[in-house]
C-alpha cells in the first residue's frame, strides 16, 4: 500500500471525508488524494516521495514559488517576535498602504483571515451601507462558504429573477436567508438588466468574480462588466469585486486594472498573504467608514492582521512588484497553454485554452466556454482520464474540471517543456 493510501485511510477516521476542504478528496476524478510532504519552487513531493510539477500552487497564493527563500526569511524574522499579539502593528499599516497604492479603488482596507471572511464581511457592509437586503451573485461563481452565498437557482430567466425559487446548494442554509440572494447567469446582460428593472431599489450589492475561477477560467464580456457597473451606480447598489483569486494573480493591480472597472468594494486573499491564512476587503472610504468602531457594521477577528501573515504578504507583494514580473509570468503561462493546445490538436482531441497572467483554464471542448452551463457541457470524462494520465507523468492538475489552474514565476522553460511533454503522452493515450 502506498503511503498516500495509508494516510487517506487514516485521515477518514478523524476528519470528515479525510480532508479539510472538499475538492482535495479527488471525488470528481476518483482515486487517492496525494498527501504533500514538502514543496520547493514549482514542485511538491508526496508521502511516497514522488515529485510532481504543481499547477495549482495552493490554489493561487504561491505565485513566487513554494518556500521562496525571501518569503521564508521574512516569515522566520516575524515569527521570532511571536506569532500573534491581538493588538495593532506597524506591519498592518504598511500592508494596507501597499494595497491601497496598488489598487486605487481601495481607499481603506480591513484585514481578515480568509476569503470567505472577506466576502461575508463585504456583503454585510454593503447591506449596512445601503439599508437593503437583496444581493446578486452569478451562477458558477464561488465566494466562500458563507450561508447567503451558498445558493443556486433553477433554469430560465424568470426563475433566476425570483429569489423565492432559490434552493440552497448546501445543507444547513436556512431558506429565509436564501431568499435574499438572486442568482443570475454569468455573462448574461439581459438577465441583470431585467432584474434591476424590477428590483433595482432593493438590491444592496452585486458580487462577482471579475474573472471566474471556480467553473474553470471564464472571462466576462466587456458589455457584461460595463452593464453591471452602470446599473449598480444608477440604482445605488454596491459593486463588489471578488478578487480573492485574481488579485495580484492576473496583474499587479488585479483584474480591475485590466478591465478598467472601478468597483466600490474589493475582496482580496491568496497572493496578498503569500500562502498564509490572510485576506482583506476594502474600497471607498465612505463605505468603509460604516465599519465598527466608526460605524454600526460589526466585524472583528482575533487573528486579523496576523504579524507572520503580514510579513509573508508584504514580501510577496514586494517580489511581484519588481520590473518584468507579470510580463514573464504571463509569457510562461501562455507558452504552457499553447503547448497543451498543440499536443491536443496533434492527437485530434477537441481542446481549447485560455489564460490571464498566471491563471489558466483548459477545456475538453472546441471553444472556450463563457458560462457555467457551457462548462458543464465540456467532456468531463476526458478530463478525468487526462488528469490521471498527467498525475502518472508527475504533473499535478486541479482535481476537478471546474477549477482554474495556476503557474508561478518558478515555472521556468524547463518546467513548462516537461509539462508539455507529459501532455503529449497523455493526449496520445486518450485517442
């Protein structure tokens, strides 16, 4: 028995499903999860000491590579002074100043410990600021596991526009909470126009992933983004950009800097913490001033602004701010996608790719999908087989066809070539 099998069997006795986040369980692709023993640069080694090229990079945060020496040194230095104080530090101010500098839409920012915390807090703030209850999210977009965000709706515009038809996508979510969430199709301009026409004065906020990463990588149309921005401004609703995944990942200024959109609030995480449990939400001073202790919207956290996490985040943001970082990252990611596409074409397999910065998606379909529904119609069975073929070749992909992938600055030409070589062999097996 492999050590991974033994550990998974052991884990299931004391941890529900054997994992602390569901996607790690390999349920969609089947097989045994890999238990990571250590990681360095673009690689990790599992419990059997097998080496893999990592293409999830902790689901995005490890943009400068695993165990980057500069980040490790910053963390060590911070840890020597204690792990936590429960009191303010100068480091928090420095990180806040840096975030506000890199993302001009953020005038003030509040630190939290997870992306879920960031989105949950931003929505509460939006409701407190507007005095309204309704929120809009988009089908296939994941914003953490707060109750009001774990909602899916039926099909058809009328159903989407009627929150009484919503059904929780998780047990334990009260129907009374769900009724305050409207779920619309991503990239559907007509749907959001219709909803605002009917209920615009009741909508507190629209929250969206500016580049969706939880139904694989799906980019929004310019018309969709401009419509969302114009309608929220017209009706006094708060536009929340969930950049937990895209922030400092697709560009130094996040997705908003590429799209020319100025959101009212932005949620950040992953890269900003350098791999540590850290996130933030921020935006217009007028809105942020409603937070306690200044305003009536309560939010707190013992570990918020944790000094060790702050140190990791500051050093990571320093590295990604260096000249040419994103140009190099984008080039390598595009090189990888082009290589995968060539390998698939050579094998005669329907395949398409997309990427932005250090974030990518590939799809077993002739065209890049533009919605959650389109993603579900891709060849999921082909993906499952491809995943395991690549795993056997020492390449670790996201264990789900509905997840985006991530590269790092440590993914050199040599590493990219190795992935493409593995893909060529894997596509041939799929024929």
